[in-house]
């Protein structure tokens, strides 16, 4: 649980991923040491910061598509985000956002912003993977250590709960399917907003843990589409590996809100010490 | 078939998507009027040009990840590509590339370049969709008109051949599965190189035609991962829709070379007049 030193009031993810304008197109942010894996900040957490900056400089408040290329991991601490409004349209805008630290570029992203309409219902969803039915209470919370003992500080903050079918890797018995299913909750019952969904698609452990255990899998590229405003509460997640080739793996991630609506999905390419 | 006015020698896709340096980080290119859909250039074709520019300014010759956000379609004719080498690493580099026309930004992309190793074999591929077995000769070539009569000039250049199971939409009888399977060939037997695979993931008609016919589906964002150097010859393609919600659809595309190796895959978010 995140508790501010001053006064014991919990720090929200909204605040931890918040950005503060220091110029019309420049923002300051602070990468928390608690939202890290073996000391490295989570990639989706960084993209959420870029998303907040992008929404601030565009006339549209929701990010509907975000693509980030990771140059080098920043250390926990202050970072600077520079934005460029590429085009401000009527129904959508495009923004470039770059995170740097001590003058070194860390993450570069392109984002399309728009306005999600809560009144709309999905028109066709037959192409989506089947949604699980296992209840939140029937999933076990992941501990903040990998099987080889590395500390995954972020798991002390978020709740990643895995379905029994996906929990094999925690006891050295992965299923081989390359698929992790379960639930994700932010600390203190905080709900997801459309921009924090950029984090949700990168919060689960690598789906490759369900194939063969390795060190963490660093993200090279992450693309997220946000499709709807999520209902309050935890979200259901499916993280799936497709192909390991030449020491790289791609994963797809699907995020449904508590009502069973697909609210975000993403793909990422990562580096892996297999193959 | 593309035939140059001067002398009848076929123009290769390599040449049509080529870029010529006019400064160390600036390139000229020419968008062909023949690689268009209802007059608008194909998005993957434009991304291929950006890919060639990105590879030119980095020490690595292959693009392994590319993400493009489409601001506005350029007209066929001259375009300018500006590049910025974001980071040149030992095993990978990151580049930003922007296409503009008459000073207006059209496509903005981030690309990660690296070197694909032809000697490596896939380590794990169980997460991929099942590959079709229908032969090239058993697939029917798509004509350069949509069912509503719009001209799809690009289909006179490339060969898109659909499996019988995916051809229903051409006679007003879509299957409802939102899936198009078939083959793709460049003109005159030209093979794909790793950069022209950026085009291959966007060459098929919208997979939504297999659900309900609409006008063409403009690409808002396109992300491509190139996973291996393709063998010569046509490639096998699976284009699949996942979710139509709020007049947007996402599609996944898988590209296998003739030997059955997955060489590229991509996702895109498009606008659609459904829902």
C-alpha cells in the first residue's frame, strides 16, 4: 500500500502517475521507486504519465491509441516529459510525448486522443478471446518475488490475482500455454480511468513465465488501444504470448472491466533470454 | 502491373517505396497514384517508406518494430520524410520518422531497428493462430473494385488471393467471422524484404468486410513487428477483426512466408461506420 510520509493519507495511482506543467508543452513527473521490477520502472506506468501529458495538451481528454518505444529505463525519481501537438482535429488529436531524465531520452511515444462515449455499446465482439468466469475471490494474489528471488516491488502496490490454471509457474510448474488469466486492482480500491488503462495492459508478469521461467522481460515496444470507459473496480486481464523467436517475444493483453466489457487491449514486443 | 513510362521496365515495389536523401536526416519520396484505395494511399505503403528512411539513418538495417499514427492522408505525389535518431544502441536503435506534404504532417512513426539473424529458428510458436493449408492456386484473386464499385487501384498492382472460405463478401455473403485468409504477392514476382513486410500487414481488405460491408476502413494507428527475414515468394496472410465499438475497429494481421514461418504481425485501429 502506498502511504505518503506526510500524514498517512494513501497516495493514489492517479497522483503517482500525475504530471505537472512547467511550460506549455513540458511537464515534470516523479517515477516512484515502489512501481518497479528489480529496480526498473514498469513500462505501462511510464506510458500512463505520457498519456496524462498528451491529454493535457490536446482538446480531447481520452487516449485511444498509444505506442511507446523504450530507449532506456529511467531511474526512480524526477523525469521530464516534452510534448508536441502534431495535429488537433475535431474528433481526434495526435501528440508526441517523450520522457527524459538528466537530458537522456528514456521513452518516446505517439498518442491519439479522442473522447470516449460512455453511452455506446459494442457493435461486434465475436473476434475477442473468450472471457474467463473465475471470480476475483477464487484467484490467488501474486507475491512480490519472482521464483528466483528478485524483488518485484510493484506487486506490493497492485493486486495481481491469478486464476488457479495460470498459477503453475509460482511453484515451478508452468502450463506451457503461455497464458496468464486473472484480475488486477489498484491500491486502496481506486478505479481505473481510461488513461490508467495504459498501465493495466502491462501490469501482469510476462506470459512467458507460463512457458519457461526467465528473468523479467524488458519491453521494447508497447501499443495500447483504449476502447471504452471502465466501470469502477478491478479489471479482468488476459496476458498471452504468441511467438518466441530470436530472443524476442510478443504478447497480447486484454483488459475487461467488472461488467465484462473489453476496455483496453495491447501488444508488446519484449526481449527474452530464450531461443 | 507497374510499368515505367520510359522503356517498359517494371517498377519494383522496392523502388516505389524508396527514399532519396536530400540532407543527412531528410528524404524525398514519391507516393504512387497506383498504390491507393479510392484515391487514398495505402497506410502500410507509407509506413514502408518511413521504414526505409529509418533504416538509412540507423546502424541497423532491419526494422523490428514500427508504430505509425496517421494524421491525414497525403495526395499521391512528392512527400518529405524527416528523421531523428533517438538512440543508437549496440543491438537496436530507435528512430522517429515523419512524413509531410506541402509542410503538413501526414504520418508520424516511431521505429526500432535491429539486425534479424537468418540462422535462428523459432523457439516457441504455440501462441500463434493456426496456419491455413490452402494452396496459392486454390485462392481467387481479388478484383480492383469493392462491392459498391469504388476503385481499389492497388489491387491492380498487388495480388490479393482469398481462400474460398473468406471470399463470401465479394458476392454479398460474408461469413460473419471477421476473418480473411489468403495469399499476397508483389508485382512481377518480387519478393518481400523485412522492410516491405511493413506493407504486407496492411495490404488485405478490412477483415470487417467478412462481417458487414462498409466503405474502406481508414487506419488511425498501425503497429508492426517484423520477426524474421522472409523466404522469397508470396506470403500467406490472416487478417482478423476483434472488436467493433464506438465506430472503431481493431484488426490483427499475421504474415507467414512460403515456408510457413511467421515473419511479421501487426495490429491496427481503424475508423468504421458501424456501431
